[in-house]
């Protein structure tokens, strides 16, 4: 397109915007503050969080239209690892485990194609296990938590959640052992202490039933 044509198009669009404003266009204040949308991380053209950016209208839409006349440049800012895991955690808190698992698998594929010298994100591993547990894929969740306890034995949270999965699958003694490891890692970890009390009660009930059956 010749420079004169570009200029004419820009002028026409600017005139249209001015006409809309003169006809009484009103800006409405939102009822509540909204978090600004952050561009999703993209790897080989695949967004981790597709559809994040809403359709832009008004003067922003006009600006986008004007930008379309220029050579396209990707100015998006990738999400940091912590921002990604925060979003995944929120999805799990909202009960969207299947969606979260899909994002986690995409993120793991990114790590596979571009290995991080520091290793995979430990928080991502934890969220992966949580998603599997929420989808009743308990053996896979147990496998992931066990991998975490091998790599990061000093973290009490994987031990605690591993114990929860053992309880769900009827392995109470293994749950007690996992909670013992959690408390060795952090003696003040309240969740593990509370869960230990519950597991010990379940073990006592199990022993009582076994004794009753043996009589």
C-alpha cells in the first residue's frame, strides 16, 4: 500500500472515531476492579491459556485496526513460572481439574523442548499431582508425589498429600509413615499433625475390627 493510501485510511478511521464520540459515546466505569489480562505464555504457537484476551472495543479496537496497517510485531510479555503456577492453582481451587491438567501437560511439553538447567518447576509437579488426585487418578497422583518426595525429601507438603492418597486407597500404615516423614521435615506442620491424629484413629479402629473378627 502506498504511503498516501495509508495516510488516507488513518484519517478516515480517525474521523469515524471522532464522529462516534460526538454522537454521545459514554465510557462506563466498571462495577468492580478487574485484574488486567496478562498475555499467555506461547510455545510454538500454542498458548497455555487460550482465549485469555477479551475482544477489544472502542478506542482500543480502533488502535488495533490502525496497527494492522503496520508490519506485525509480537509485543506480548510471557508469564513468569510463578504466574503460570498461580493460574493453574486457581483453576484447581475452582474445581477445573481437567482444564488445569491440560495446561500442566502443555507446560511440561515446554520444559521437554527447552530444558531448564534448574530442572522442572517443583510447584508444577505438585499441582500435577493435585490435578490427578482431583480426577480420581490416585495411583498416578501417588506416583507423582513419591517422585517429589524422592527429589525433594525436605518438603513436607508432598509427604502430607501422599498420605492423603494412601488413605483414599486404604493404605493406612503407609499413610502414617508418610506423615511421619512430613513431620520430620517440618515438626510444626499443622496439617500433617492433624492428619496424623486422624490416621492413628483409623488405624486404631482397624485394629479393633480385626480383634472383633478374631474373637
